[in-house]
């Protein structure tokens, strides 16, 4: 994939991976639009990156996605790359989850239904472009569950599967389908529920290094980009699934013990 002269849309682009990616793509000579739900964060992003365009939009809301599509195809008709980056990760005790069954599925709506709806909404437009791409940001935890975050892992596993199917169905089109599977990150803004003990043993990657790997992978047409510990988790899920789940279960065991 050529990494200049594109028009990118990045959902959840006001912090973390999305913000860093926007900055690097601008340096490479691309037009970049970022979305987010928080107007204050969008304003901060615009101040930090004056060349970026910002739009307030909720990546989990189907009506907001339809409105975003109408605005972008009108104002940025050259749009040819969508990065489904918006996401949330929560610590959930399923013994208590029945207290609010609607809130329980928030990660499914944002992390899985959001990208699926974005793809469905924007695909007809992308297919009109000579070169286009969809980048779905899943997780290393798409390969193996982290029991303290059960709904997040289910959503990312679903996104991983959807991305594989999407790639097959679009193989005879101009739209390339990429997947980024980030490992644990340093100071992840989307996972504020977790403390240091929860992340003990994880080899964490800084966001700048992750984005550098992502851009390199896109430029080399690496369809599944697995930086850092992601490759290890994918491998362990195949050769020693019981062992790796036992290791990842320790924070949940601690939560259930009330420690």
C-alpha cells in the first residue's frame, strides 16, 4: 500500500494509537480526518495537529455512522482508507454483570458492531477508488482470552474473524483489508480500569513503536500486523492453550478472591 497522498479516516483518533497514527500519516503527506465522541478532546487534537480535520461522531451509533458517511463523501470525496480504531476495554466481574445487562455489552457495540457497521456503510464508496483499504484494530487478545476482560476479548475475537471473512470477500476488489493486533500498551487510554497488578507479566509496547510497525506493515502489504507479544499469544493459543489461559487468568483469580 502506498503511504502518501491518501485520505484517511481514523475513528477514536483523539488519543493513544489513533492520535499517534494521525500525526505520522500527516508527516507522510496524507489527508487525515479523525473522529471522537468528546468535543474537548477533538479541540485538543486540532490544536496539537492543525492539519488534521476533526468530526464529532460516535463509532457505535448507526445513525451517527450514516451521518459521518454523508459528510465525508461530500467534504472528502477522495477518502480511500478507513481505520477502525475506536475501542474500549473494561474489567468485568461476571458474577455482578446481571445488574445492568445493557451496559454489559458496551464493548460489543463499540469494538465489534461499530467496525462492522462502518465497513458496511463505507464499502460502496471505497470500492469506487482505484486503491483503497480498511484497517481493523483488533487485539492480541483476539487469539486468547484475558478472563478479567471477557466482553472485550469476545469483541476482538469477533472482529478478528470478521476481518478474515471480509478479506476473502473483497479479494477481487480494489480494497485491501488489514488487521492490527496490538499487544499490551504502555498507559493505554482506553483501558483505565486496569492497574499494574492486572498487567503484571505483560511485555508492554509504547504507542510510537506500535504505530511505526503498523505503517511498515501497511507499506509492505502485511495483511495481519502482529507487533510485540501478539505473535507469541497467537502461537501459544495453538500449541499450549490451557497453559496460556491459566497464566492470563491470574488477575481474574485475584479479583474473584477479593484481593
